[in-house]
C-alpha cells in the first residue's frame, strides 16, 4: 500500500533558544510550533546568561504536515 505524500509525518527537532526572564512554556511552544504540532519535548540543557537570560537546548518530536 502506497503512503499518501501529503500525510502528516513525525519529525525529530533539536532547537537552541535564548529566552528572556519569565515563564518558559509560551516561548518554547511558539518555537516548536514553527516546525509542526509538538507531541512531546524536553529541555536537555540550560545555561544561565547575563541579564537573567537563559540558553536552552530542546529535543522534540513534532507532527509535521507537508505542503
């Protein structure tokens, strides 16, 4: 059976973000949404930066809809 080329696909995503002080959930979800619908994700590294910013590494699985 042939797969539909326009069917959604799982995609692994690795991101590095620099975030301002404050809640993490909204900016993380916004960054992941650029790649698809997040199914699961994890912060795998976090480093404090000057001015209370944070550098984060994320690993995620997203559902990606092909155009």
